[in-house]
DNA sequence: CGTAACTAGATTGCGCGCAATTGAATTGCG
DNA sequence: CGCAATTCAATTGCGCGCAATCTAGTTACG
């Protein structure tokens, strides 16, 4: 039994929740990478495309709120998606501060291939829907608690 | 009930486990950041320090295996830790391919402050030990399954 | 009306994270 | 022994992720 003294308190990597999350996050990106490569997307770009498939024609800010990313991340990312011909960027006529991001036809069509990626990931995760859903909800709860406290 | 056709299959961001992990990982780094700043560490640097507090004088490769990072990430990171005076880097005498990383006295001493960070994170997570441990184990299992399949 | 506060997006700078390449040291095999 | 294959670390290049700063457009308030 370790003493309460700071000099004796152990910091064990394997017991830390944060390290488990860190590792799982990397495992996911590694699993996604080869699946998204044929679509010409990185994982964050894939997330942006999902938000657009859910709701087309959104301002950058809305996408950022949805994904928890700021313009420093999104501006160059969206420029790359535009370069790939998947989205278009136009100023909102009524509020010229806004840049609205819309799917091109190519971007819209990509969704069909993305569905296969989602299914492949489901197989890679290799656990039941309920188990995955429970884990997901626990993580969402955790995130909310952490965001509240600071 | 959506049809099995790819054109109809929905990809809902909020139902995706990967997005929950992605978000939780970012929430953790955001929570760690202000706590680690006084120590002059980033979160990945903190992970490296933990592995060294557990086992001093390790080759770069061993640290990489432990954390799942490669030399492309570790080389510059370790150089910054050396710059901060927390670690030293010396070639192994017996096998000159290896660079052994050791804690300096300053690096060793930092552990006491790190203990307080760990405790603060525990409070921020704001859930019981058993709950956190269960979540952690579920994530470790998930990671293992994903790494096996590719 | 006009200025101050606010908001949206872009840019810069820095630190990962990872693939690919390089170079040096070591091991293995004929 | 000698050469090929392997291993380790460093480097390069690219894409996030985020803080800080900047510019332009909008809103609020006197």
C-alpha cells in the first residue's frame, strides 16, 4: 500500500483512463486511414463530410461547433476539400461574414462509398451494437462532465 | 426503418463510437493543458515522462513501443525535453544504434508536481474509480480488437 | 448617425502523429 | 570472413489541433 505522500504516489500509465482513450483514438484513425484513402479523405475531413451529408450548406462556424474544431483547423481543411472538388465555399449574401460550405455533386456522391467505410469499421470494432452504444454513451457523459468543470 | 441500400443508409455522427472517442480525447487534452502548462509539459511529453518515471534509462524504441509512437514523433519531442533540461540522451555504449533516454535530477523531481496533476484530473473526470476503470478496460479491449484485425 | 463591441473567418506559429526515406550500426547467413 | 538483411534513430513532408492575432462585416448603444 503506497503512502499518501506525493513522493510515494505512483503514476501508472496502464491505470490511466486518459491513456486508454488516447490509444483507442489512435487505433481508430489507424483503422480508418486505409479505408478512407480510396475516397481521398483524412479522418477529420471525413467528419466534416458527415456533417455536410447530414445538413448541407452550413457556415464554417456551425461545422466547427458540431465537431469541436475552430477556424484555425477548418479553414485549411475546407480549402483542401474544395481543392478535391468535394465542397464549394461561398460568402453568405445576407451576412458577408459567413462562408457557407456546400457539397458539390462529387461530394454528395461520395456518401455511397462512405457507407461501406462505416460498415467496415463496424466489423473492425468487432463488438455488438449495444456494447458499442454503451461505451459511446459513457464517453459522451465523460466529455460533458469534463467540459462543465472548466 | 431505412432500406439496406447504400443510397439510403444513414451515417449519423452522434451514433458513431469513433466520434465519441475523438471528442473525449480532445476533452482530455484540453483539461490537461492548463494543468501541465506550469510544469512546462505538453500531454504527449507528460506521457513520455510517466514512462521514464516508471522505468528510467530507456531506449527511444522502448518508449515508442510503450506509447505507440514512432521516432518521427519522439525524436523532436525528446529533443524538446532535453532542451527543457528534463532528460538526457546518450548513445548506448554496447549498441551504438540505441539512444538511451534518462531523467535528469530536474526531470526526476518533476514527478512530485505531476502527482498533483493526476489528482486534479481524477477530480475533473468526476466519476468513481470503478466506473473509470471499467471504461478504461473497455477501451483497452476495443483497441486490442482493432489492432488484431489489420 | 456614429462609434464601440462583437462575430466570422483567415492566417501564423508551434507541437504532435505518421508515412517514407536516410544513414549508421548490428546481425545473420553463406 | 564478407555481404545482405535488419534494426534504430533522425529527418522530411504533410495534415491536423489550437492559441493568438488580424481583417472585415454586423450589431448595439448613446
